[in-house]
C-alpha cells in the first residue's frame, strides 16, 4: 500500500452487503437504523470506490455473533478477504469469529489467516456475549498473536439492541475496556485496539492505553464534537501516538467525522498522527522508523 497518496486510514468500517446477495438473513441492523438513521449498506467494491474517491484506506470487517443470535454474518469473512484482495491500496481486511464457538473458532481463525490472508480480527464483547479476559478465549488470541496480527475490541455503549426491549439481550458490562488490561498483560506482543470513545468508561480506556505499550484507542462511532475533554487532552499529548482515526462507517461517515475533527483544538503534528501515521505504523505500512518522525 502506497501510504504517500493517502490522506487518512479509517480503522473501523463495517461491511453490510454481499456482492452475491444484496439482501441476506444475517445479523439485524434495524436497531442501528433506530440510533443512526438510514445507513448505506455497501459491498466491498462499493467501499473500495467510496474510500478511493477520498484518497483514504479503510479496515473492513463483519461481526460474527452466531452463538447469541443464531444468525450468520450478513457478509462472510471469506468474501470480505477475497474481495478486498482486489483493492490492496485501499482496503485492509479484518475477520470476525465468535469466541462462543470454542475450538471451531480457533480453527476458523487459523484458516482465515493461512488461506485468506486476513490482517487482523474484530471482536464485539457485548454483541458476542463474552468477557475479553475469559481464559476460554485465550486459545483464539494465541492464534492471532502467533500470526503477529492486531485484535480490535468494541468498547463502551453500542447501537446494537439500543431501544429494544431489554436492550435486545445485549449486556454492556462485557465491553468495559478494563477487561482488556488482562489481555494486554497475557498477550504482550498482540496489538490491541480499543474501539470507540469508551463511554461510560473513558478513563479506564485511557489508563490501559497509557500503561500497556501495545494498546491503542480508535475514535470511531462518536462525532469528535462529543469527545470528552480528557480524551482530547490525552490524544493531544501523552497518547498522541496511540490514537487512531476510525469512523464506524456506515453508522458515522468519514466525511461527517472529519468535518467535526477539524474543529478540535489539536496540534498539527497530532492530527497527522491520528489520521494516518499511527495506523500506518501499527499495520506495518512503513518499513523503518515510525511514521511522523
């Protein structure tokens, strides 16, 4: 990937449409529409065009929560990886496997790495119904860490199940980022991305990211105008190399996110780090040194 041509790297974009079936009976997005309004459901080629027009790259993935929902993902990991391979200058394919599938999830992760070349893994503890520091999930992390790949974890509130009776069965407690502190200790060489401003646990996320060298925070899912003062202050100083641009497309578009981000009081060097250089370093898109040095 030629990062010199990129204005930004969006580390958080969902794939909600398949090229083979425009409408699938997969995971429901109805509650997300209730929270975010009408959202575009783009295929991988459409996403490649969308981000390419903006001179951006994007990390793309689905979410596999089959043990809780009984439903297959709307778009398979295999389709995402195979389709994204046609756009290596724009798309970075992550995979999602449901930890509740146990040994089968471990086998699937190995196969997705060896046969499909996925570049990382996305977890959603509340949607998938697990504590990230549950030792039962550790065999899955061993596969990811062994391949030198990052793991991205949803944190804080979620639009999934929002407004539904009983929150659609979603338990927010699983997504407290403090649980990732154990994972960071036990897998010190596995990069960890705490996704989203972790409302209502922002201080916990900041503490873990400051204390553990391999832990990052992505800023997806919230307009920057709603960022807490402590998150902005830390991103502008001690965490300037640990914070990543993410939109949470299609719930929030990069256009909307970037327009609000431009209004934050940040140092120019910090903007460049957040928008592109930190992610380029994390994903190994720069061969020597650290982007921005």
